[in-house]
């Protein structure tokens, strides 16, 4: 199973934000969209960073409400790990586990083309396991 299959099913829309936007506006965006992260992009569509709820919570814990006027660039993760459409579910799980993050942008030629969350990966793995179990049951029943 590849990332392409997941994106084909769930869609390729990604919530993005600019590095100069405020943390307050970013928090409102995440809450409004009911998501855990937004990809920070440059005007040309290239990935500049990623901002997660955890990044905002850490900033609030350190600086209280004063941080809400700070730029997204002040707390975003700038060294973003990405995957491609040809990455497998196992590849993605390994990257997420090693990096301890829950969102992985999908890029092609340096441009953002989608995003995969840990929820997407878990859902797909559960579907695969259920299908395999059904196939084994059918094989045993036919035997």
C-alpha cells in the first residue's frame, strides 16, 4: 500500500499557512478546521515548515498569551520530513515513529501535494488487517 492510494481516497487538500502569520491566527485556523497541523509554505508552494498544535502549546507554556502575536516562523519546525506518493505505509510509519510526529507532508519536486496523518496510516493498516483476516477465514471455510 502506498501514500498515493491514501491520497486518492482521502483527497489532496492541505491546510497551509504563511510563516509570517501570527500564532493566534494559526491556532484559530487549526481549531476552525479541526486539524492538528498546518504546512507552512512559501508563495511558490514550496514547503518552509510545519506548525502543529504541540508547537503552539509549547509556546503558550513558555511565554503565555504573549506568544500569540509571534510569527508562525518562531515556533514552526523548519526541517520538515516529507514522503512521496510512492512511499509505502511501512515507510511512513517508520518516519513518523522515528521523528515522533503525527503529520507528514507529501512532496513532489519540492512542492506540497498532500499530507498524511497517523490517523490515515492506522485506518489503512486496520483495513488491511481486516481484509487479510477475511481472506484467511474464507480460505479455511473453503478448505
